[in-house]
């Protein structure tokens, strides 16, 4: 999308809510048409810079104004339905993987009922998404052990957190009407196995178009409509468009964040920097935009928690029941 079009959405929308709805709608169009993950990243450079350097107030309003995934899930699960519902959270699934997921469905003649883009919490990490669903962490949903505070569905639901291959997990899905499964496969590639971006792309493309994944998805769809979504996306720091050069800024970023994109608040942030660089939400300082700085050992190749578009924007895809 051209820079003038992003200018219209980000700078000329009548309200923060309208701006974020417009941003996410455009990201959806880009995600389903971009030729590669790198191309998609390149398409986000202009809007990320606009948001971080000119319209940073929109990041300030993000928690209240953006169409957040947790909110959409609650609305979807609470709506009247004559059949069951299943939710599959693929941890760290980003817009880069959206074409492969939709391509796998198309190859099997599955027509999605809805394809949209929704937003992570702020900071864009796993625990914040779990908190938005009413639980302290994703582990509290494992083994059908969800506490009473998990109120996503209007009636009883089976919950689990798994990491085994999708095909091996098919037999573990019970015959409950409502099912919630959080799968750590992609997040494990990033954090546990520390794969490089190209390795993640290759593995994700193969997995999301493989019969094993679709056997699992179809098991969830038996008697249920299914939403596939994510808690957050991820950033590829090597592709970031801005590197800080001001020594005072670098020292403060190193002191506060190290090589991370967000940190628990432990003292005030120096707001004299302009543009402000950092916003504070949910008791965390969070870096805005595609910003990096020199640190010993360098940034992780793949990271999340910050406020850039590919960290916060995730697929929200509804598939019909079998």
C-alpha cells in the first residue's frame, strides 16, 4: 500500500478507534496478497514509522481503541449458537503465516466463514493475553484445569495447552461442545529452538499446509465452528527500519530494556525524548515502532512484546463446522 494511503488512515481518521480499525483492515488485505514474509514486513515500514514518529498517540490509545483479539474471542464465544465452538490459539502466529493457513484450507476446499486481523494485548506477550482471558498464565489452562475466572464460554468448556505434533494430538480432543486449545508449536520454534527467521518461515509454511495440521483442525471442527488465532505476532529485528544513534537514548534503552522490547516498570521513563520512543501500559514500559539499538550480543533475531504492527496484529480466522 502506498504511503499516502497510510497517511489517510493513520493521520486523518476521525478517532483512534476508526484509525486502528482502518489499519487492521489494510493489514488484512496486505497479508492475504503479499508474496513473502519479507515483502509483508517491507509493507509495514511506512505505517510503523508513522505510528512511532508522528502519530504515537495512537499507540497510547491502543489498549482501548484497537480491535483486540481477546475482545473478539469473548464476543464470538458468547454469541448464540446451535452448535459447539472451538478456539485454537497458535502461540506467536503472525500475519506472515496467514497465506499458508488460508492456502491449506483452500487446498482442502474449506471456505472460511470470516477472515480478519485482530490485535494482541500491550505488551504483546503470552501472559498479557492470558490475563485478558481471565487466567494468570497459559499454563493454567492445561489439562482441562481452567480456573473459574476463565469465562470465555457461556457454558463449560474443555481447555488444554499442548506442544506435541498436531497429528499426534488428534486423539486428545474430547467430545465436549466447547473446546479451547493453546498450541505452543510456533512460539517454541522462536524461543525454545531459537530458529532463524528463514527457518521459521519454511517450517511454518510446511506445517500449516500439512495433512497432520488439518487432521487436528478438522477434529476440532467436528460438531463445532472453529476460530484459529494467536496471542501475539513477532518481529524480525534484522529488518527493523530504525537504529537509535543518540548516545543518551541508547544508554537509557540499554539500562531499561537490555535487548528486549518491553520490561516491567521499575522507575519512570524519561519522557523528554521526542518522539517519545516508549509508552507504558499494564505496568510495563514498551518500545514503539521498528527501533533497535546496539547491545552486547545483539538483539534476538526474532522477538515480540513491543508495539510494531507485525508484533500486535494476528490472524482471526473462523472455519465452519464439519
